[in-house]
């Protein structure tokens, strides 16, 4: 018998082992239906097929003691700590199911998932259940217990469920921009986790029901001939979302042309405010003049100083993020219906002054095109302000968002929100309001390089 097996046998005969088995036996008497938590039943539940190759029997014999020890550790974890079942939305009709303290639950618990038409996704190392069975499955899980201990069920977030219930083509958007005094008092430990609360405390409603739908076929000949196929796909994506979305193509793929193409179809919502880094303000002006034949420099105002007045009659106002905080009242008074936020990661910090000003300004606009070539899911906490501006009716609680998607952890320096959790659910949400293509994805649409 190998060393691991000897160690396990010695532990089993010790006082600690005897006490453990006494505890397990007492729990099993209280719950006579308790299933045996064995590696064999788990592998059968997961559909694992054991090899019939006798040549490997020696190797399996050598690993038996290690497997028994691992099985016992999992049993200790499950019995002593209790089980948690976490559910997240992985698609429009798919729920992802995972377990804690490990992903090998008792077969009786697993039976609830299987009876709900669950299948194990080896690639994602999680069970998947059709969304139609969600409510019935949750009721069964909440009624279930292991060894007399009820399991903890973490359901799909209300944010994700509400997002799923909304049509992609919005009809109405109702939301409140909170006042600071409306925030509930936080505990001392959570001082750095505060809701995004803003100035006016007003209720807003944006009505899209009277909009005249626009189609990509309405683009001018210049766009029809100048945009690549994937860029026209981006235009269509934005039009199908009331022009309230995130254009996340990699740098160099041509986001600016797509944004201007969409803008050209919504002249009824002009003038347009363009927020951009200082270094590309002139580039935006030149691109507008190139793509929109009827627009010249005199139709565009580039704001250079906080002292600048917003001139009447302009079609486009271009300003930098740095300048906006010193032009707060002027920009608020203009009440822009259409805002383009280029390199929108400039407002990812929820505590920055410009974020606290610009997010409510953006969320109140009827049309929003956010642009960023930076991967949004690098840190989920950095996506909150963008989601709050695009869908303020859903993403209006910073605390709830961070608890769900940022895997908060206490540290000696406060709470760390730079982690990530329930990423499949967040991916599903972002995929409905964001389109992102990499250069490698669109190479087939690009013409061959010309060499001179």
C-alpha cells in the first residue's frame, strides 16, 4: 500500500478521524436519504467513462490512496461548510450552474440539475440548464438540504433578468438621477463602495415610440461605397439599438466612420456633442467634413477654453474630457440629444469629478455612441459607469453591481473591487449593447495591400 493510503488509514484510526466519522454518522441518521458522496458517483453523474484498459490498472492502484484523501477532503468541505449553488445567465435561454466549496456536489443535489435538463459543459466546467426551467429548479434547490443543512442558492441577478426582459429595440427608458442625500448610509468597511449619485434627483423618460426607423440603405453614396462590410454591420447594430450602444472595435478598425455614418441618419437630433481626448479633436473635425459633404468647418465648433461660449447654429461641438468639468453649466444648458463619447474609458472611474458630471449628462441624451478600443472586461468594475449611462434604468446601484461582478475582497487597505465574478453573465449583458471586432476578425473584408 502506498504512502498516501497509509497516511489516510492512520488518520482514519486517529481521534480526529473517529470524531469526524461520528459527526458524519449522526448527520446521516438525521437525514436517512443522504446520498453517498463518493468519487464513483460523482464521475458517473458527470458522465465520465472509466477506461477498460487493464494496462493502466497499476497506475490507478497507485493513485487510489490520493483519490481517497481528495474524496474525503471534498466530503469534509461539503459537510462542514455547507453547499452553495450559484446561478448565472449565460445566454438568452441558458443558465450556468456551479457549486461551492467544490464542483463535485452530492448526487442527490446534482439530480435536481439533471432533472431540470441540465448538461455538463466541460469547456466551461459548469452545468447548463435551459432558462425555461429556472424558477422550478430554484424552488427545488431552496427546499433541498445536505445532512440536515440547507444549501445556499445564489440566483441570477435582478440586473441580468431585467436586461433579458427588455427588447433590444427600446421603446421607453425611465430612470432617476439620484441626489446625494438619497444614498443609504454605508458601513464604515464600505466607505469606498458608494453608489453613483448625482445632482438633480429628477425622474426622466426617453420615448422612442415615435421615432422614424432608419435603415443602413439610407446612407449616402459616399458611405455605401466607402464603408467596408463589417463597418456597415456596426452601423446596423447601432441603428437596431436606438443608437444607444458601445462601439468597441479594436483601434484601427474604423470606429469613427461608423459613428459618423449613424449620426448622418439622425439629423433631427442634431446638434451633436463629441467628447474626445484633446489630441484627436482636429481629426474628428476633418472626418466629419470628409464623410458629410454638406458639413464644413463653419458648422463645427472646437471648444478650446472654459471661457468659450457655445455658439448658436453649429451642428457639432467638439470638446475634450479635461475641459468639460470647467464647462459644466454651459454643456448642461445646451441639453444635447446626441452625444458621442470617444475613448469612453476616460470616464471609467466612478469617483472622478468629470465622471460624476458626464455620466448623467450622457444618460439623459436620447442617442449615445460610446467608443473604446480597450477591452471592457479587463476589470468589470470599470464597465459600471458605461452601463449606468447606457441603461440607467437597470444599472443604478454601484454596490449591487460590484457585489455581483467584481468579486469584492477585504484587504488591510479596504475592499478590493478589481476582481471578476459571474463573467459569463456580464458577457451576455455586454454582448447585447456592445459590438467589438479585432483586426484579425475583419481581414477578409479589407482590400489587399497596395505596394508602391
